[in-house]
C-alpha cells in the first residue's frame, strides 16, 4: 500500500465512510484534476460523474476561476466580516440578488450548505419573535428530506440511515410525506395524481399553522433521499400553502442551485418566490467553501432597530464571506453566460435520458428519473413488487467498486445509482461514460439474476 495511504488510514477519519471498508477499498490518492477527470497517483483517471459531491459545476482546474482566485490571493486572503467588508463580497451579493427573485434583496454569508439552511431557520424563528409572535416555534419539512448534518438541520431532515441515532437530540418538527412518486404511499400515479401528499401537508398547516415558522423544502429534486425528482405542481402547491397559512417558505437550493436542474435555480421552473433561499456547493463551482442565505427586506427590517431592542441576529462564522471564495463564486456565475452553460445542460439531459432509457429494462432497474444534469436509477430486488435490496446486500457498494474499476465515480445513495454531472462534460466524454456505465450495470444484472 502506498505510504501516503498508510498515513491517511492511520490519522484521517473520512466523512460518510465506514472506515473498516477502507481495509478492502482504501481511498484513492488524487494527484491532479482537469475538467471532469480526476487523476490518481498511478496515472489512472476517474470521471467525476457526481461532481465531487454535487459541488463542481464548470469542471476542475478551470483557468477562469483559477485566475480570479490567484488575483485575490495576491490582495488578501481573509478578514473578519463584522465591522469590515470587501469588494469580493459586495460584488457577489449584488450578483446573487440579480440572479434570484426580485423580492430577495439581502444576503447573509456563511461557509457550507448546512449553515446556509440553519441560518435561514434561525432567521425565520427569530423573525417571529422580533415581531411579537413568540408562539411560532416549529418547522414543517418532508419526511425524507436532507438539509445537512448539524443538529438543527437534521431536525428537519429525515434520511433515517443518517439521522435515526441522533433523534433524541432533535427539536420537534412536523413532517409531511415526501413526494416519492415511485413509492407513492397513496398508490397514485405521478402524471395523473391528485397530490395526496400535498393534502397531508395542508392538514398539518391547517392544524398547526399558527405555531409554525416556516416550511423547509428542497425544490424539485430531493437529492440525498435518492435523487427523488418530484412534480412541479407539488412545489407550486407547497409555495401556495406557505402563503395561504402565512408561514415562511425556505427553499434549500444547496444542491439544486447553479444550473443543476436546467435553470439557474430550481424555483425558476415554477416561478415562485420564497422568503429564504439557501445556497452553497455549486456557488463557487466547488472550488472553495461558501454558503449564502438570501432573504427579503421584510425579514431584514424585523431585525433592524436600536441595539437595546435586542433584535440583532447573533449568528456568524469565522470564515463568513471568505474573499477568495467570493471571487471564485463571482467567476463561476460569469461562466454560465460566457460558456453558454444552459444550452450544454440541455444536451447533457438529452444524452442522459437516452442512456437511462437504454438500461431501464435491466432486471434490477426499478425506476429511472432525471432533471437537468441529474439522472438516477433506483435498483430493486424485485421489479414487480419494488422490493428493495437489503442493506447488507450492499448492491450500491458493488456498483461503486465496479464503477471505479471502469473509471467512473458511481458513489450511490443506498440503492440509488446516479449521475450529477458537471456542465463541462463534453459529448464524447458522455458517450464514453455511458458506455462504461452500461457495462457496469449489465455485469451487475448478470451477477444478481
Ligand atoms: C439539499 C442539501 N442541503 C444541505 C446540504 C448540506 O451541505 P453541506 O454538506 O455543505 O453542509 C446538502 C448536502 O448534500 C444538501 O444536499
């Protein structure tokens, strides 16, 4: 074993990893990365088909983003963001306000996706206190949601595998059934359904609305739940309910933001305006950590008062609005028009759909779903009954292992194998990726059935 890997395994605890698995499958030592390819120390390359955990947008090592970072590094690296400010943050705030719905005029920076959501929740919670509605202490969210890994956002999340052990630490929140169309708990069909799941959310708001601060939701794709692409009418319905019952709408666009669904933000597909939008991951094209929570002047003004009125928002992180992250974000946003990114996303989606169609008949492919650069296959033990593979079967791990052997990073979410492609991927590369993926999936089918 390479000596660096030995040292890694001696000292490092990797995220979302059963470290014992590393005995058989040690981490890969990365030497360089360019575009969609990551190269290891032996000269092998791997297609970064999941955008390095959904954050890389324009490809690794992009000269335009790199130049912006280098330029800023020669000026200054980081300064405190209370009592001081800087042009990178000011420019970025302005850009974010320009590309999000008009009502969102205020930007609060943080440094990751969990904090971007946590900030929105705390702001909403304190908003109601600041306007003398202290009884609003609860949030409504979806039972399979994922909003990050801090205790606060875990309280409004529901991926049991990640969360169930921590339940005693969570604050109470109301959970509505997720629009998981393939396994619709109401037995309805996606295209013709009467949105029974939305009615359940309405029941919660009808009964509890006066005690609720906000509805928190991932728009259009519930990513960590297994890339659950849900109907636009559901999202529109949730926005309508938030308005009807007078509660805030918090849209967590940490994963869906920055082009992933085919528009800059998923909310654009349905033309809704939330009270908060949470951004991170792709904001810097995945080059540096940054989070941003945007909100309205109405929310902001509930905090704006004389100091002794105690309405200040006491929240902040050391690396708030890191200037190098901010310039990376500014450059990444510019690239969308410079590189005609939205036309490219359309092409990626077309090719993705052709691939998914091709493999949908394999015996273990229960469902396929796609939106923008995201495409997923839910693997099942029995196609007719939709019986899932048991956890201990570790089918996902098999796919991951086989993917690596074939130069692909197919890191699954349970039994869901997915693509979350960076926009830089070229048509020839996509053909190659799908050829390799087809080989992996066909071999899996042969092994399993
Ligand atoms: C929708 C969503 N919200 C929040 C987060 C948390 O982001 P981070 O891992 O940067 O804390 C994630 C991460 O996957 C996410 O998918």
